[in-house]
């Protein structure tokens, strides 16, 4: 890594990156400009994706299947590198993390990701949380114990599993597994948490617990979530971006997207008029 690249991973923000919305200024955790994604060399899947994400807020990405929202989300921590070409800038702490000289694995400690289906390791609940920590050199048992408890509390799972930490994670319910995966992600203390439809495979009660967890987590993390559930987006997000056919059509405060959208395509989508 170059000296410039190391700067991005310091604990302190080098400066505040601000943008205006509703005539107020907000601190930006992550931003994209001129972002475009190509599959198969020249098949354009996403373009015109210029967005700024406010720190310690939840932003929902909505749109029909194939609209580009998951492609966009996966680009934010370089998950598309092996399957697509991603052009443009992804700015984090003043550095373009889409640059070829970025240490991607180091970057992902700061921009964590949770996928659609729970993917716990075939290990104990405790080992699911500590596996990556140990890989990064944390070996002290007392420190690991503290991180496990803190992470599980943050994911609203501690009270349900505190007496069964040596139990296989695969024995948990789907909703519990997804909260465990969230706990595993926050154990690394990322700045930003990306979630790709984390509740789509869950029952309503489990989905509600995930939503409650995210609302609590935004006090410490910037959260960007892809969801097909517009009611979910309306309930938990501060901002919403509407994607259509590989483009960002409209991005605004969630209450405006759902009550006073400016673009007809957005109006049609939130009102269920797709034909």
C-alpha cells in the first residue's frame, strides 16, 4: 500500500465531507461519482450512480429485480471485482477505494457486508464471531469474550444465545442466523454496513427483529440496505434511492420519496403502477 492509501484506514476522519440536502449540511460517510458497472466486458449494467451517503443514517436502495441496486451495493466494497468491470469513483475517507492499489481486504474491515441469505460458518456461535478477529491477530480470551458479548448485544441476540455460545450456529433459526451474521460483521467494528435484502427470506417476526436491530445500529454505523420491501424502506430508512433499469432515478429523504417524489417513474413504482 502507498502512503496515501494508508491514510484512509486511520481511526480519525481526515476531514469532514459535507453535502447539502434541505439546506442543511451533513457529513458524508461514502460517496460515488460516475460509477458504471459492465458485465462480460461491455454489457452496461449500471450507470449514472452518483450518490452521497450520510454518516450514521440508514439509506434504502429500492427498485425492481434487475434494476441495478444489488450491483451498486456490491460495488461499494469491491464484491464485483471478479465478475464485472467497475468504473468511476467510490470515495471513502477522502480516498477512491475503487482504485487498483487499494488493499481490498483491509478496506472490507471498514465496509462490512451482510448477504440475502444467512451464511453462518459451520462452527459454534462463539467461533463465528471470533474467527475473523483471530485471523487479524486478536488472541486474548478476555478481549474476545467482550467483543462476542458486545457484538451479540448490538445484534439483539445476546439474551437468546448467551447460555449456548458453544452451540452450532447452524442450529439457530433463520432469523437468529441472520442476526448472528450481523453480529459477526459488527465485531470487526466497520464504519459502514452494507446489507443485501437481509430480511427477504425471513418471517415477519424475524424481519421485525432485524429492522429493530438496524435502527439501533445506526447510532454507531452508516447503513446501506437493498430491500424489495417498500414498507420496510419507509419504516427504517432516513434516505431512499430508487433504481430503474441500471440508473438511479431519484434520491431523497425517505419521507419525500414516499409522499412527494419528483419523478413520474418513482411515483409509479411507490404506488405499485408498473404497467
